[in-house]
């Protein structure tokens, strides 16, 4: 069994095109780092960009793997957290690369969570007008979400992720064994995006999650490998279909219109995944009200989230009206009308009129869905 689990899965994005690349998923995939780099991203020198937490925990192992593989590499680190996804940190990293003599023939490796991926990716997209890029995601969110889809970027005073570029990596090495050191809160937040993948695209995958909530929370190695593998497949399939976000990719925004609004109202003190969990519940309620989502979907989702340790309702202190007001600020709201990506049932989304994947919903319906708080938030998840 062990040998089977250790065989890495290879998921190919845009196969047969110039920008095609593989996501290699497996326990122990990282041990083959040097040979994978030689094959997929040969370069004169490698620059590994990581936040200090991840650099301290995993940097020396990565350094050893590169060195024994005969690859010339240097590490560049930054302060952990979203606050580092700025032009200032981008400039510091870029200047450090220049100072250390990195040139066009280098390859930039992001090692870490979504912040490292977005930041290092934007450095790679802009350094010398673009150099080779490789991702090593180490948070659950980065493995199943941020490392897939080619979006890189920074936060600016005007909003999150408003400056960036599309850049596909040469290869992504997704090794769930990194998750052993991930703090519980970060892990649980990541699980919300896995639930989202099940909700929008695969009832079978959702059922797997529902049947394994305990082993997911225990981080049973095999269960987590399956979770990561299933989510990577779903997200890859959706973005591979719709690289420039013209259509179906919008379904990935399920739970996010309300989720982003809640994050905004709470001044980003809540982990993103927690806000998405709450957002998915509310948006299922909206869908049920407008007749797009099958009745009972909201209750089923609430039950699953609850068992996974995720919140199912916005914290009681926050006013529904302020959440509705904040939905208008989402950058995905076009022409100031708020559109929602709603599921038709647990596990599927269908295009509506004129083939569109999102629908406009009146504020009154959103308010009602927000005010319906049937499931209490569990202690561990209100403690944020
Ligand atoms: N590009 C995209 O398509 C996309 C999609 C979703 C999210 N994102 C971005 O991703 C970011 C959030 O990602 P995140 O939640 O991974 O945040 P993060 O990168 O800040 O990581 C969260 C925390 O976990 C730590 N960490 C990561 N891996 C670890 C490990 N293996 N062991 C111990 N600690 C570890 C980090 O040091 C950090 O403190 C946001 O900036 C968001 O905008 C991007
Ligand atoms: Zn998200």
C-alpha cells in the first residue's frame, strides 16, 4: 500500500501546448526535486523565495536536495503573512536578485503558502521581463488552490490582488507531507476550499469528504493525499478549460462574494477559508431562495462544514447590512451589480440564461439569507 501511495500522480495542464506543465502530487515527491528541476526547469541558478516560517522549517532540507543534486541555489526570505504581498517586498526581492547576480537564465522557486506563491510568481513574471518559475506549495490552500491557475500578484492600497500577472509555472511539486507542520487553523481554513471544489464540481468528491471528516481533521496521511489529489484535479480541470476567466471559471467564486465581504467587514482578521465557509452557506441559501439551488443543499453543507470544524454563519456581532454593502466592493462585481456563482445542487453548477455562470441577486434576498442562522457556530471556530 505504501508503495502505491508513494507513486506520484501527475496532473497535466494545457498538455501539448508550449505553456503546458505538470502538477506532481505525491508523498515524497519533494525528494526528487533536483531531477525534476533538471528535466522541467533547467536553469543556470535557482532562487528559492520563502517566508521565514517555512524557510526555518523546510529550507535546510530543500537546500540539501538542491545541493546534492548539483544545482546552484540561493535562498531569499521575507516576513510571513499577507502584509508581505506588497510592491515594497517585491522591490526588495527583485533588488536582492540583481545584487546576487541573478540573470535571465535563472529559475525562481516559490516555497510556501499562497503568499510566497503569489509574491515569488510576480517577481518571476517581472524579473528581466519574465524568468522560469516553479512552485512548491506547502500550505493546504496553496496546494489545492493558489498554485493552480497561473495567477500571481500583490495587494495595493486600493485592494487585494489588484496588481499582478498571469504566469504558468514550469512544474508544481505538491507534496502533502509538508502539511505535517502546518498550524491547525491554516489547515482547517484550507479544507474549506476543498469543500468548495466538491460543491461546485463533484458530488463524489464531496461525499468522500463527508465520509472522512474525522480522518481529515486528524490529518491522516492517506486521506489528506486523496483530498489534495481530488482538489488539484478539480481545480486544474476548471482552469484548464477557461484560462482567461471568460466563463466557467467563475464557479470557483462560489462562496467568495459573501466571503470577501465578510473578510472586508472584519478587516481581514478571519482566515480566508473561514470566510469562504460562511459565504458558501449564505450563497447556498440565496440559491435556494431564487430557485437555482436544490432545497436542502444549505443544510447538507452546514453539516459537513460543522464536522470539519469550520464556521457556518457570520459572527453574530456583524450587521448583515454592512456585509451586503461590502459585496459591491468585490472586484468581481462588474458594472456595480453584484453577481453570484451559485450551485445547482451539492456537486454541480449549471450555466443559466445566455450561458452565464453567475446571476444577479437582489440585495433583499441576500439580506434574508444572511439573517437565517440556523446552525450555531462551534466554540473553536468563533474563537478567532
Ligand atoms: N494565485 C491564486 O490563484 C490564489 C488563489 C487563492 C489564494 N491566493 C492567495 O494565497 C494567499 C493565502 O495563502 P495561504 O493561506 O497559504 O497564506 P500564507 O502563505 O501566508 O501561509 C499561511 C501561514 O502558514 C505558514 N505555512 C505555510 N506552509 C507551512 C508549513 N508547511 N508548515 C508550517 N507553516 C506553514 C506560513 O508561514 C504562513 O504563516 C492569499 O494572499 C491569497 O490571495 C492566491
Ligand atoms: Zn478562496
